[in-house]
């Protein structure tokens, strides 16, 4: 999955952060892939800056809750810098998982590079997901019953507001261009 982008979209309390966290936890536990995030989750590495992400070729997960606050082109000094980050996702083996309320809140440059798009919906008893494999042009429907067993797969406070995350793109670019940081 490294080098892929997955966007989870839905209204508040629709289960987008839940599923993104379950997927990140699976890869972390099964394959020992580190997860860098703006959330307070046990066994994940909490970061506040993009430049805190290791600049190497080892697989890693970047899980950003409320992605629309950070990957909206209006937050970047120039479109070229934003595209620079998107083009390094594959080269740095990053599996980017992001949540947002609506995909239109995310810059088009990210949306056109999506590998997976997940529509999330919730009712009183279930979480519902419509997963689109954008590249493969397929889709799958999943539903999970809301119960204690389901929520045992994650360990985060659903009422917590994620950390402020800063795309310090200038520092990220400098780290990427300085070959001594590569491993």
C-alpha cells in the first residue's frame, strides 16, 4: 500500500476516522509499519510538522485526521510546493490516509491522484462504507454493526480534536533535497 493515497469522506460521526485508524493499526501490527499522525493513538507517532516524517525509502503511514485543514491548496505558498509533496508520496513509500467531510474540500491535485476513495455513513446501529478503487475502477460495500467488539479494534478518543498539523513544506523540501538524510 505504500505510495498510495486513500481518502475517507463523510459527515461527522460517520466512521471515517475509525476505519482509517483500523487500517493503519492493521499495517502497524501485522507488518511493523510506523504510523505518523496528528492524533493521539497508542503505538502511533504523533507529529505536528510534515518535516517530522522520516525522509527515507522505508514504508510508512501518514494518517491525517481532518485533512481538509492541511491539504487544501490555499494553505500552500505555491501550487508547485503542494505538487512536490504529492509527488514524493510514492518515492518515500508513504501510505497517506486522510479524513475529510467532503472531497471538494481537498485540493484537486490530491483528488486526481487518489488510489482509494471511501464514502462513510453511519446510522444508529451500523457503519456503512462504499470503497472505490479509483485506479481499478471497482467498488465494494461494507457494513459493520456498532458494538463493543467492533470498537475494540481501535484505541483513540473519538471526541479528541486532532493536533494542529503544519505542512512546513520548505523544510520538507530541504530534507528531501539533502541526500545525506536518505537511508
